[in-house]
C-alpha cells in the first residue's frame, strides 16, 4: 500500500516521532536519576511512574483515543487488506534493509547540500563515503 494512500492522520502518526522521543527522554531521565534497580519489578515501577507523570489526570489519553481511533482503525484495515505482504515481510528472511540504508544516506547528503550543487558533486560525495 503506497504511503500517500493512508489518511492524513495516519501519515502524521507514521512521520512524527516527537511524542515518542519525548516519552523515551522522560523514561531515560527518570531511570538515570534513580541510578540502579535491584530487580525488574523496581524498573517497571520506575517506568510506570515516569509514564503516569506525563498525564496524571488521564485526560490526554482520552483526547488521544478520540482523535486517533478512526485513523488507526483505517490503518489496521489497510494492513488486513494487504495481509499476505505483511506476513511475508515479517516472516521471510529476505529484506531490503541495505537498499533502504543507501536511500537514507543519499537523502541525508542531498539535504546537507541544500540544492546548492549538481549531480556531479552528489555522485562524488556518495562514492567518497
């Protein structure tokens, strides 16, 4: 399923990682302040406390559920329609990770150049790295 075939809300969820990074930073900060944990239960309690401090009243969770329920259901339905491809992607040993890595690196180099140079310089920088 092409990326642009998803609803706008789903594309926002897929592309935006600020909220996820914020939660991870809060958990890391709390764990670093604690230092060490005597057992896994203590670590879970620390993570739970950090997560509850993000939304102590629970209103944010209700708003999030109301806002994203329909788009996430649409996303799940889209995955269900393409179930064979999803199963193959999760179970087969083949992947295109190396190609995706090259694409990501090329896009990063192009962003660094800010459109100031042409194809010859881009080719040189790709082959140089």
